[in-house]
C-alpha cells in the first residue's frame, strides 16, 4: 500500500486520529477547556486533511464492491489468527480497511461533518472533557464503519459508535434526553444484534482457501461473502433464493432500516434529534442515518443479490412511504428541530427509492443524495442551533420577521432551505432528480406517486421559512445578534459544497461511477444466478 | 412363617420416607422440623443405597456411600442448627415463615 | 490409564496444598492474633499462590486418578485457574470490605472457608464419580452456607444463610436420591462405567429420567438455573458483597463444570459419528438437550425480566447472574466442543466483568453506604474513575463492543448458529437487548442525572490499581482475544473422551 | 462552427451571465458600495444591446440556422446491456430564442429604469435590484436552454426569484402568503413537468430537444405515453402561465411591487409557459394540442369574466394577463403557432406598459390601488394617460396597434380550427373574450382617468411621474404600434415576427396528428374533418382540408368579427361608465348572483382552500398524530397494561416497552410482573416451586 504517513496507512490515520485526539484530551488536566477544544478541533481538521488527500489520490477508474483488486488504500493484516483445533477450523479476523467509490463520499462526508460538528460544539459548557473525548470516539466509530471491509470489524465499529452517542445525547441533551438516549440505544442495539446473527450465519456458510496454509477456512471478509462460489452448498445460507437467505436479508434490512430510519422503525429519530445538542443532531442526521443505507449498498445488496431482486419493489414502496409520510409529519410540526428531523426521514426515503431502483442513475442518485442530504441537513440543524442558542426556544410560531434582524443568518438558511426543497443549482436537486429518474425507470408509478413529495417538501419548508423569517418581528427578539464568525466558519464550507455540487455534480459522481455501475451490474447478474463479470 | 422381604419393599419404604421428607420440608413451620424433613430425605436415599447393595449388586459401594452420607447429614444438621440458633438470637423466632425480609 | 492410589496423590497436590493452608489459616487465629489482623488473608493468599504454581505444573496432564474417582484433565485445569483467580481477587476485595471489618475477629475462619470452598470447587470440576460429585458439591455448599451468614450480626445475612442452607440441603438431598436410583440401576457410581451401562441398554428409561431430573435439581441449584434459582436473589442480597461475588463466580462455575462433565461423560455416544465436526452425539432417545434448552431460555428470560424491576444493585446483579447462567447454558445445548469452548470463554469474561461489577458495588457501599441504584445518581461526577469502571463492566455484561463480554456472547451465538439452533440464538440476542435496559438504568443514574451533593469521593491508589487490573483485560481481551480462545478450545478435552 | 456563430454564442452566454454577476455583486457588496443599482441597470442595458445585435444578425442579416452549444454535464457511464446515462446540456439560439432574448432584456431593462423612481424609498432597495438581476438571469436561462432539463432548472429558479420578489414586502403577511402560494402552486405544475421529463428521458435517454424530436420521429416514443408526456410537460406551462386550473396564484402575486408585476407577472415569466409549449411544439400530439387549446380558451374566458368585476386596478390587469395568456395558449393549441408566439411578443410590450402605467398611477395616488377612489387623472398625468390608451387599444385589438395584428391572427387560427375540427366552442369563447377585453380595459381607463376625482385629497397631491418612469411608458407605447412589426397594419402574415417564426414540423407519428395540422396535408393521416362549408361570403362554398387553406378562408371573417366585437366592447364601456346611460349598480343588482360569482373569482381559492389545502394539512395532522400515538404506541405498546400491572417503576414500561415491540413489551411486563410475584421471600414457597419445576420437566420430557 503506497499511501502511507509515518509508515501507517491513510485509512488507519483517518480512522484513529480522533482516538489519538481523545487520549490527548483525556490527559489534559480538568479545567483547561480551551486546550481540549483545540485538540479536538485539530484532530478533526487533520482528519479532514487526510480525507482530502484520499480524495485527491483516489483513482476513479477502479470499481471495488466485490472485487478486492478494485479497492484502494487497502490495509489488510491478520487481527485474530488462530490455527484452532480441527473442529473449529481456522479462526481468522482481518484488520481489513479499504475504500471504493461507494465509501469515498461517505468518508469525505464524515470528515466534513465531524469538523463542522466540532465547531458547532464550541460553546459546550458542561463536562467538556467527557464531551470532546466521547465526540472523538464517536468520530472514529463512524469513520471505521465506512472503511471497514471485514464484517467483524464493521460490526465492532458499528457498535462502538453507539456508546458515545448514548452519552452525548443523554448527558448534554435537552430536557427529555434520558428518554431519547435510551430509546436510541435500545432501538439500535435491537437492530445490530440481528446484524450480528446474520454475520455469524454468513461466517459459517462461507469458507475460502486460506492464502497462507491453503486449508479451507471460515472468514468475515465481506468480499468473500459476495462471491456465490464461496458458499458451501448445503450450508445455512448457501444456494440462491433459499428461505434462510430471505430471512437473513430481512434481518439485515431491519438492522440497517432502524438506522436509516425506514418507516415504521423511525420513531427514535425525532426524539433523538430534538433532544440531542446541536452538534450531535448534526452528526446524527449528517452521518449516522447514512450508515443504514450504506449498509444496504455495502452488505445487503451484494451479499444477498437474489433477495435484493426479490424485495426491490417493497423497498421502493417503503421509500415512497418515507417520502410522503415524513413530509406530511414534518408539515404538522411546530418544533423547528422536529420538523427538520422528519424532513430527514422524507429525504432518506428518496435514497431508498433510488437504490431500490437498482439501475445506474438510481443508485448513483441515491448515494449522491446520501452525501448531499448529509451536508444539507447538517446545515439545517446548525441553523436551528443558531436560533436556539439565541432565543432558547424552537417553537416555529414564536418567531417571525427575523429576516431584518439577522440578514446574514437569513441568507444562510435560505440556501439551506432551498437546497432541502431541491432547488436546481443546489446539490440536492441533482441527487433527487437522479433518484427519481432511476426509480421511474424501474417502478414508474411508485416514482410518480413519490413525486408528491416534491410539492409537500416545498410546502412545509416555505411555511416554516415564512413563520420564522417573514412577517413582523416580535419585540422580544429585537435584540437577537446575527450569526457570529465561528458559526460562519461552520456554515460557509457547507454552503460552498452545496452550491458547487449543485452546479458540478460530476465532482462527486465521477469517483463513484465505476463502483456503483459495477454494483448494479453485479447485483443484477449475481441475483439472477449469472456470475458477475469481475 | 417367614415372610420374604424383597428389594421392592425397601424401595417402597424409602420412597415413602422420601415423600414424607419433602412433605415435612414444605409444610413444617419450625426450622428444626424442616431439618428433620431433610434428614428423612437423605436417609431415604441411604436406605436405597444399602438396599441396592444388599440385593443384586455384590459390591460394598452402597454401604460406603451410606456412611459418607450419614456423616455429611450430621455436618449439615450442625450447620443448620447453628444458623437456626443464630436466627433465634437475632429475630427470636425459629419459624421459617417469619424469615422473609429478603424479597422483591 | 488409571493410576494407583499412591501415584494418584501426586496429581492432587494443588488440592492438598490448599487443604494444608486451610488449616494454617485457621491456626493464624490462635498464633497471629496480636500480629496484623490481616495475617489470615495473607496466609490464604500465599496458599492460593502456591497452589497456583502447582496447578500450572499440571498443564496438559490428562489423567484419571484414585481409581476413576477424579479426573485431572485440561477441562478441570481451566476451571481450576478460574477458581484460583477468583479466590485471589475475592481475598483482595475482602481486605477492603467494610462489612467484614465488623467481623474482623473471625478473619481466620472467613478466609479458611474461602479456601475450603475453593477446594470443593476443584473437586467438583474434576469428579467423575457420583459419590465424589455429591461430596464435593456438599463441601462447596457447606462452606458457602457459613460464608453467606458470616456477618452474623446482620439479620439479613442470617436470613440469607438460613434460606440457603434449607434450600441447599433440600436440593442436594433430592440429588442424592437421584444418585441412589442411578446406582441402583447400573450398580455403578463411576461415570464411565455408567456410560457403558447405558450403552449396553436395558436401562429402564422412566426411572433413569427420574434420577436425572433429581440430579438436575442439585446441579440446577448450584448454577441457579430457573426454576431452581429462587435462593439466589435473597442469598446474594443478604450475604456480604464479597461472598456474593465469590458465590456468583466460583460456585456457579463449579456447578457448570460438574454439569457439563456429568452429561458429557455420562451420555456421550462414543460409537456415533458426529454430523458437524466438533459435535458429539448423545444416546438416542435421550432428550437432555431439550431439557437444557428449555432451562436456558427460562433462565435467561426470567433473570432478565425480573432484573428490570430491581432497585437494589446487589439484587440486580443477582438476577443478571441468573440470566448469564442462561446464556452459558445455551452453549451446552449445542452439544458440541465448540459450544463448550464458548462456555469456557464466557466464564473468563464472566469472571472479569462480574467480579469487577461486584467490586465497584462494594467500594460504593463502603464510601456511599448504599446499595440502592437510585443513590448512584451523579456517581460519574463524584467518583469518575469508579463510575467509568462500572460502566465498562456493565457494558461488558451486556455484551457490547469493545468489551470482552461481547466476545463471550459472540462465540456462544456462533456455536448456536453453527449447529442451527437459530431460534435459541434469537432468543439469546433479544434477551441481551432487554438486559441492556437495566444495566443502562445504572449507567443512566451515574451520568445522566445530576448528583444530589457534588462533593468528590476518591479512592486510594491500591483500589484504583486493582480496578484497572479488572478494567484493562475487559477491553484488551476484546481487541485481542485469540489467546483466550485458544486456551478455551484446548480445554474442552476431558479424560477418556476422544 | 463559423466564427460569427461562436461570437453570437459567446454573446448569448454573456447575456445570460451578466445579470447573475450583477446579482452576486449586489448581494455581497450591496451594503458597502453605494448605488450598485445603477451597475445592475447598466448591465441589463448592455445585455439588451447584445441581444439586439444577436437578433439582428441572426434574423435580418445572416438568416442563420439554429446555433447550438452543447456540453456534457453528467456522465454516469453505463453497465453492460443497459443504455448509458449521460446528461448533455447547453444553449441554442434559433429565431424564437433571439426574439425572446430581446423581449426579456428589453422589458427587464425598462423595468429597472422605472424602478429608480417607483422603488426610490424602499427599505430593501438594493436587495430588490439583486433579485431583479437574478430573475433576469433565470429567465434568460429558460430562453437559451437547448434541453428540457436545463429548462426545468431555470424554470425553478424563475419560480424562486418570483417567490422572493412577490414577497419583497414580507412584513405584510399577505405578501409572504402570496409568494408562498405562487411557489407551491407552480410546484404542482412543475411536478407534472418533471414527470413528463422522466417519461421523455427514460424512453429516449436524452434531454436535448433535438435529440427528443429525433427520437420521437424515429418512433421510440409514441402512442398514449407520448400524449401523456406532452400534456404533463404542458402542466408546467399551466403553472407558470397561470392557466386554468392553476391560475389562482397570479392575482395574489400582485402583492409584489408593481414593476415586478410588470416584468415577471405580465411580460416575461408568465410567458415562459407559452415559450415552453412553443419549444416542445413538435412533440405534441393532436390530442395534446386539443387539450391545450381548450385549456387556453377556458382560461381566457374565465379570467376575462372575472376582470370585469374587479375594482383593484392591478387585479384587473392581472386577470387580463391571465386571459391574454389564455389567448396565446389557445393560439398554439389550435395550431396558430406563429400567431401565438407573436401575441406573446406584442403582449409583453403593452401589458408591461399597462402595469408600469398603473404603477405610475398608483405612485401618483400614494399607493392607492382601488379604481373607485380614482378618476379624472387624465388632466393630472397626460403622458401616462395617453400611453395607457394606446396599450388599451392594443390589447383590445384595434387596428394600427400591435395587439390587433397578433390577436387577430390567433382568432383567425381559432376560427380555422373551428372549421376544420367542426367544433366552434373555442372560436366562440375566443371572440367572446374580445368583447370582454375591450369592455374591462375601457372600464378601467374611464374609472381611472375620466370623470371626476372621487378622492379629492389624494387627487390634489397626484402629479405626473418623473422621467425615469414616463420614459419606459413612452417606449412601450411606441412598441405597441404596428410599425415595428409590419408596414401593413392589416396583414399580420407580413410581420417579420410571423415570417421568422414558422410553425415547426410535427414529429409525432402521422396517425397521432390532427391530420390537417401540418402546413401541407398529410395523406397517410385519416383527415377527420369532413369538408365544412364557410359562412356565406358572396361566392360559392368550397371545402378546406388543411390548416393553411382554412386560415386564408377564415381571415377576413375573423378580422371583421373581432373588430366589431372590440368596438362593441369599448362602446359598452363608455355607455355604462362614461355617459352613465345604464346604471352600473342596477346592472349589478339585476344579475346579482352572476356578479358575486364573478366578483369572487368563481370561488376557486375557496374551493382549493377547502379541498386541497385543508386536505393536506388535515392528513399531515392525522399522520403526525398517528406517528406520535400509534407507531410510537405500537412501540409504546400496552404501556397501559404494564402501567396498570407494574407497581414498582412506571419508568420501566415507559422506557423498555417503548423500546421493544408491542407484544414482547406486553409479554415482558406480564412475565416480569408474574415472576417477581413468585419471589415471596419464603424459602418453602421456593422449594414448592422447585418441585413444581421438577414435575413439569419430568412430564414435559417423559415421552422417549
């Protein structure tokens, strides 16, 4: 692996830098909060730097997905290696990192969002040490999920991210934080244990030749899971289109769907978002939700292509429900943050719709939407955070006429809102268009019905905008200051990305194309029993 | 007339003893009586061992076991009595029903 | 091959050593009065260490001694290590226990009893003979009766011991009756012979069932499996924390060792060829696995559900330990070496996390004088390190990465999936989700809620060090668990089986 | 590509991006640098100059074909066995584009000029100019784009800038409401538009107009789907051009500043719909065209009827706009392509003029918009008055005005259509509207400028507006005369617009055309129209079989008819309002129900409010409740049960029951509760339970 820094691979750096930062933060004596802040910030900034480096050195022509040679920045070393007794076979878990066009956007997204979130959490005024330590741990967890190619590793990162999240919501959250935190934790754990079982099922169903000894061995390597030839025919998950494969797919689906969240597994989301502190809502909506859909694309689809083809339509329907249902629920909210939380549900529905279409533009649109929504929704939550910091209320009807009071702020949030509405020229338009185009090709009517969402979104967004920014300014808000420099530092990069990707989506699409096309092709071929061209 | 006493008779007796023991353990309120019940159970087992050795199986294992058990039974009785004594000092009662402070 | 009596003695050196130190520790009551009151503790510690050395010498031995009464094999070796570690830790804990301070005049008895219990556990792990089983079980029981009521000034300790002794004596009585029936049927007390006897057939199955179920009562009571668990919460709550911790690990592990050995040696069908590598067949027509499976489901579910309601942390841990018994039993259901190795691994995890949790509970009880979960409010701010440690232990008990508890559960579920016990695996994972809730209740109190008073309470260096010794492996062993896994896998071999 | 082409294209790009540059400049430096509004206006005039140059070069001097500049925007690549996914976008200039460029930039720059005066003391003066710039950019984008996707993109951008400008005085709730309404109603149309795009793209894999037409000509998309695509795309036009049934937003849009109304809601943006239809004209099937024609006719009529009753000067103009747009759509629908487009051009001029004129009046009356408070202004503000008269004549279609030319040819087309298709509803409606138009326009003039002032206080202060406001009026008035289009005031065909904008060849399968629709008869098509007989015109009747003929046939009849009706309308207006021969009030009373019905705009707002809006809000409320209670409740489960059962911790069911799904939660509660009971603390009970367990196990596993 040629991309190294101090003899350690980029991906290891980008993943474990935050942990490094965490250690430093923990060593900083209590009270010296400035040092902690700057350390944490430094960690995230460095992470961002590595992300950029990776993006620069990324070779868009390689495909990846199920093809080990198509991955980049690969780091593979034996983590657990045990020439066990005969009956247990050779136990091996790899420390296997690598990225392809699917994970690249997510890696960049995570880096950006962590950085922004870090800035947003600048004025945390309670138990800072714990906060920043946990924040960085969370960061590692998220990044790890997106770079891990060994399922065991993936699962460890996946769970690793739960603990800090629980505390971050629970300790620094709003009034009903305990409830929200526990709800989040229980939900997600319920999902992940299902993933765990499926993972074990795959482990025992797949056996590959151990490169070193040449004997057959079980493995957690995702790429081996994707190759139908590796499955022992009479094993639990062997063959194609078997009962257990469908069960496994559904179990996996639920596991990931809870994260997305797909209706009806979504009720943890509004609570979590509303209670969490701004920075954490940003992370939640910006990155965590994407893990679900990432899981679909990285694990569910290529490992169970047959089941995927079977369940594509229900998936699309769920996407439709998410879109419309989320939008309608958002419309009814009076809590600013809750409205945006529901809008996330609606927008993730678009992702679901796109990837369910399982064609080039659909999947590309879905993944792009994952990235764009991450950025946009982060902006939205920052917007809410700004107003909440100042007014200490999130009641939409309590505001009005802020446009004159806080012009810059208004400008920023107008961009954010219009991006969320899917206004052309801003990033989300492209991804939503692609998703819909894709969906239309596969499921005409679902796409048509889903497009109601376009109107509804405009409806509740503009309504909220009107209620907060237009009209007469209540006297009690006369004194509200406009956004300050720090907040702008958080906003500007996001705005730049939003507009840039709105005009030149190819910047992000180009690196993805090879992988996503390969994914689509692979799933369709492997799902219908043909062997995919590697 | 000599009536022949077979293995079965012993087993029946021991079974009866066993049941009586259980009955005692469950119903008696006095801790000492409960102890008696337990002793009955143990000795019904002993009876089994001895009987099995005496009839059919031509080795002494059974008797040996019985000896061991008797000793153990004594030990257990000692412990239990000690504890009951202790309880009596603390709560001045030996009624096992009244010893129910620990519960959900 | 079996050994002569004389040779045999060389194989029970560790037990002998412990026995000697049992006496020595008692003697310190007479000689060492006016020297350090901790002398008995040190004596016991020394005994454990020396015994430990001898145990280590036995590594790899696979022998049957005392004419088939007692097996010294990797399986029992594994448990002996666990018992030793547990014993040593418990002694260290006891030195700090405030409850025991009250009875410090009787330290000699206390520590000697810990030794005797350990001896009993040793024999339970190795006994291959029905009588031997019964005797060792009784040895453990009697020691623990006394221990649980040791602080006899406290009423609840007395109550605990009373209940314990009645319940225990009763169960062992049933077990004995069952044994007598087995003896009667086969004329054998040796498990191997017993196995052959069944293999030859001609056993009246109904009677056999009665006998087995009765024996199961004894075993179930030791591992506190539902429905033989009722004594557990009360005794755990009543007994001194150190004793509770000791019981929850040593006597439970011993019980499991005995259970596994009894069923495996007693009922394995050596002739039959396993379907899956590592699985072994039991005699046709015997459905012990179903019984065990039912027990395990019952045990973990009841344990978890009832734990949800507890407000006393000792009681909560008592129920959680019941639930864990259920998890461990799952491994045995698979009837495969893999399952057993998973169980063994789980014991290591269980040892670390459970003792750790009890340790913290003890510390809190010492300083904050409470066992009530509600009084844990704000612990995270008043004693950060202790709270952190407890958090780690609790998450480990839940089985969430990056803690060793996760690996333990992971391999249990692995074994289940491998042998297609998927329904059981699902029950298991769902249970672990439920369990999360009550563990979180503690964590929530410690961190999410503001303390009533905010004064910091710190602990001395030794305490923190000991705690670190428990915390570090809990995380480290998750990051690199192959040694434990290897150890567990090599320890499944019992004398005379393959 | 020849150098001149490149020059023109570059100029076009400049025209497109100059206003955007102005926008950015104003947004970011508006506060720091003074008088940036001048810069913006300058920019607009510059782009006007460029556009003029482009048009003259293109149409009059070089007679170039379509200039096209395409580049690849998105390329997702392809997978084996599937068509690749690429999006090419770019700009193209044909005659329509060239003319539209001039129209847009001209009106825009005049409005900029006008606003100097009108918006002088506005709080967000600079912001206003910025938005104007942004609007111009988006509008030019629509005009220039050579593909349907980019058109959609700028379509939305136009929507946004219109939203921003309508809501310019957002302190007024009515204003912000109006903006929101405009955007959302447009969105409804846009969804249709978008679905149409999806249909087109998924079947043809391109968004370029050229490609689309090629594909359709090759038969890759045909049958009902093609018709559907056409109508769906037309939905976009329905939204933007405020056609029935989506016309409701335009009158409200008058909440915006009057110059904005002139620019966006009269001249340019609303015409975008017409432009869209003109762009996709070749792919519209016969059925689609018929639908379009009907929509246009209905809209024209409906709006005109409402206009009669309105008293707010801008509302009247708004409805007249709608009805004129109806005319254009109708024109395109019936096949009078060039006429429809021609009307777009002329209408842009005189309607912008009308709005600016009304703006000037409102300005003079200190933002008084109710005509009933006006009157007699003729003497006070002559320039405005005479300009107004010209515009009104033009819109009423009186000879020597531009309006006469374009409108007349549309009506001729309508009549021809009537003859060919045999149904005369459309022409009848069309001609009816002529009367109505003349009537309400002159009602407006009379109420505003003639007679005696009704509000004397305001009247005293009223005076002619400053030059910056009158100059645009004069210019537009001039442009509303025929000379700029043709030297023969009675033959629209001779106007350069009609000459240069020729009806494009339809690419739809012959079977789906209205046989006579093409300039030359289609033999393959079954000609639906049995030969119709013309009204008696002295000479003998003869059959017409295709559009060209019919047009000639109908020309003079149509002209005469429309003239008569127009004059009648004007006459009526004078009778009622000038000479008071008939009392307007009595009239109203005599047709009270009709009057109120019209006054309330056919109750469309109420209808939508009651159905669509209320429905959506209701459903959303319901869903929110559903989410909070049922879904969460399923998760919250039988909290009720457990709460009842649980004596210990109410928290428990609150949390765990919430966390697990309904059944298991219930189960958990029950079991936990049950088993807890068992732990009585009495050792003997424990023993009993143990024995019970033994028995159960024994009997459960007895059967070997």
